[in-house]
C-alpha cells in the first residue's frame, strides 16, 4: 500500500503520524489507487505473534506478553514500579533467547545493572546502553536486538516516533501534572499499545510495622486486545504504627536519637 502526505504530496511506503518534510501531523493517507475494499466474510484475520515473557504481571496486563513488531508505551509517576516490571519482563525474555537492549535515560547504566540484579533479570542477552550515547550509536545497537526498551523518552529527549529500532520496543515515560505523558500528548497516539501505571487505593499492612503499596496497570489502548487492568504489589516499607507517633517511627527504623551532652559538646 502506498501513502501520500496531504500537505506537501511526499510519498511514503508506510504510514507515519508526522510528515518529515512539512512536519504536519496526521496528514499522511493511503493513496486512492492503493485502497482495497474487502468483504468482512472474505477477509482472513491475521493474529499478531505474541512473545510470552513468563512475568505474570506483564503478561496478564498485555494480553499474554509483548506483541512482536509493535511499540508499547508505559507511563506512570516516579516510583510506581513501571521500570521494575519492564525489567523483570526483559529478564524473562532474555532467558527465552531474545536479545534485549535497555536504553538508560533515567539512571546511570551501573544503577540499571544493579536493579536488574536485584530483580533477578541479569542475563547475557540483556544489554544496557547509556542514554548519553550518540543517538546513531543507540540506533545501531538497537538493530542488533529483538527488543528495545527506552527509559524514559522524556529524559532521552526524543519523540516516540524516533524510537524505531528494533521493531519490537517498549517506551517508558513519566506523567505530567495533568496525568498525561510527560514527553507530550502526541506521544500517546503513536504507540500500538498504551498503558498507565498508578498507585492504587490504600496500602496493605503486613504485621504491625510494615505496609505494602499497591499499584495498578491500566492498558487503555491495545490494537490487538481489549483494554485491561491488573493490580500488583510494590515493595514493603516500614511505617509508624500510629500516625504522628515519633517513638514508633524511631523503633520501626531501628535507631535511637542521641541526646545532647550536658556540657554542650
């Protein structure tokens, strides 16, 4: 199928959201001679290949795993667990023989490697590259992998459309004050799959002194599956047993505040 920009007439072999010449959005349409009208009972439906990661939260949320040759955008506030969930899925994919490239824009690569170790995701097939590298080097490295993760697109300073390699990729973004993708509203329209991570409801208490934060993934757009919501648990954190009780807070965190010496030293 052929495509043409309605603004400047530039031809394209594939659809894209923005014209590279006149920079108009949503101006590229299929050429009339390329349009084919088919009856719904004569057209064969082709299912997209899905790679099951073995990471329960990720697979359940995204209809069984990561869809091959698609872009998935996952947004959420800092600390909601989106990068950790993706890292766990990447580790599982690496164990299954997929080569995964993690482009680290939020943290130094050494920090990302440490996080991969903490969640059991370290594997020879999972590679890390710093977001400060030249973009052409990142693209060249991405082409040699099956899956690419860009964390995060606003820190990398790129539009979702710029992350073209490899064909199967996961884009991570924080949210702005309005709850939208921090890298820009137009980024929400480019990916094939869009999900938002939230903190969900009240914390769950474990014993008297610890609680577990709850998270939620809302898959709000999926070209090949229905919208979905999956809840998950974040790390356990120590909290005071009674709000505002300083003595409890000291005991929970395992320290005693030292008293000042009488002589003022």
